[in-house]
């Protein structure tokens, strides 16, 4: 029983019809966006590690946004609603 297999580089990937080269290019660009990978790793990182680090980074950004939102809410709650300071904060949010 012989099974004919096409090489990975010539066969389109199952990800939305993208070639392996296109996927590799996107992973490379993604690696440049993640600070931990941009600064801590000089070697190539596996795609699974890259995606795992990307998810961790996105989670940390979500936590940071939540923390900043809480701080803004506390700041607005502690200022007079009609004050110049409250107006400045509102203008920065819009």
C-alpha cells in the first residue's frame, strides 16, 4: 500500500487556503509584536509556543485595560461631576 504525499511547501495549508510560506510570514510578524518573544528569544520559537505567548500577552493586556478602567472609574467617582478635572477626564476618554 503506497501513499502519495505532497511536500508541505507545495501543498496549501488547511488554514483558509494559506500556504506554509504565508503562515510562516504571519507567525514571524506576530513574533515581532509580542514583547516577551522580541526581547527574550533569539532562537526560533515553535508556532505553538508563539501562539501560547500571544494568548498570554493578550490576557495581560486585558487585565491592564480592566485595571485602568477601574482607576478611571474611581477617579471620576472621586471628582465633582461638573469640575474642570472631570471634564478633562471625559474628553480624554472620547
